[in-house]
C-alpha cells in the first residue's frame, strides 16, 4: 500500500509538471520545447546560462561565437525570398566582412547597457562607492542622453512582438519572439545590420534585468573587465569593485584608505588641541583619540613615525580654511 501511494504521488507530480511547465504549439497542439532564449547549446546546462552568455559577449574575445549566433537566426529572416532579401544575400556573400557591423552592434550595445546598469548603482560623488541594490533603469546618468529603460525601449520593446501561448492545463502565458532583421529600418545595409545587433543586445540584456541575477554582474574599477559575483552583494561597497585578478589592488587600496583616515583624524585632533591649549599636542593624547575613533591600539611611537604626514595634513587643513 505504501509503495502504491508513492507511485501515485510520483505520477501526480509528473502530471503537474507537464501541466504547468511546458507550452503547446499553436499549430500542432503538441508540447513545444524551446531552448532558453535561443542561447547556444553549450550555455544551456550552466547554472546561470543567460548571464554566462552575456559575459562572453561583453568580453569581446568571442566575436566568432556572436557572429555564428546572429547568422543562425538571420537564416529564419531569409526563408521567404524577396527581391530585397536576395539583394542583401548577394551583398553578404560578396563581402562576408559586412556582417561584422551586426557583431560590432551587439557587442558595443551590450557594453553600453551593462555600463549604464552598473553605473546606476555608483555614488555620484565618490566613484569608489557602489550600491548594487540601488541600481535602476530610470535614472539618466551624467553624460548619457537617456535612461537605460528608454534605450531598451527604442532598441527593442517598441517594435518587439509578444503573443500568448497555452499550457496543458489551459492556463496561458506571454511568450516573446526573437528579434527580427528589418532591412527597411535604415537606408544603408551597414546601419541596418548594426541596428539588428543592437536589438539582440537589448533582447538579452532586458532578459537579464528580468532575472534574479541582474545584480550579480559587475565591472572591475581597475582593469574594466566584466565579471559576475556568485551571489548579489547586498551591502555598500566602499573601496571600489575589483575582479579576482585585481583583488590585490583592492586590498592595497583598502589599507591605504584606512591609513589615510587615521592620519586625517590625528591631524584634526592636533589642531583641536592647539586651538585650546598652548604647545603641540602630546603624542600619547593623539594616539588615544585615534584609537577611540578607529578601534586601533596605537601608542606614541605610531604618532612619531607618522609625524611628517600628520603635519602635512595639518598645514593642508589650515590652508583650506584660508
């Protein structure tokens, strides 16, 4: 009886998965299997397939992969021959390098969108400070003509069709179509191909924004390479964002920043002492104030070793006051 119960439970779970997890073809009515956003097969088994694909595009070293991907979907746009399509095919066969316009459009647009998304979480006054949880598509960033939302809307959403599909249990879902090549969108073929690459970049990046991994993507402040965290960072990053290769630079920067803050405190405390008492502040007193402020355990020796730098900051603070 127990075994029969387990079999019935398994069958029920299987039926439920079929009824909600797959859609039916609007033509045949049979279950339709579609690869994840049309990604190349090698990405489909990765934990974060879309993010992995976008990072390859952003890297710029996988141009052949991007070209093969765009050419694969372009075949569907060329299935119905027209005089204009035949003319475009002849031009592409005669000059294969012409298709690099689409590749360049996809890579450059993907980088632009990634930069706008990442920079929306950066502090406007302190570039080393990053708030990944504050990223948004609405803000118009300094030096940009429009927001990320408007850029994606112009590149893709205003002309991108969606339609409904039905599941086994009769429920419905909204399904996207893949970006289509529109040769009439521009006078020159080069511009139309570049716009096609931009449309694909917007298609994939908007998919990333609508996923749980949108805040995993980041960019190194030192080498400007794009990378992904294993999990989204929820806390404010105070001393810059660095990839694994540049992590040492991050450590040096954090140490230097902490040291400078302690020296600034020592200089301010020296000025505070001299404004109320005659003569220079005792090193023991300065060290005590620094320890209270920063949780350190310095003595007079630390003050003596850094006296020259402390005096430089004292002079700079006096000059700043005029």
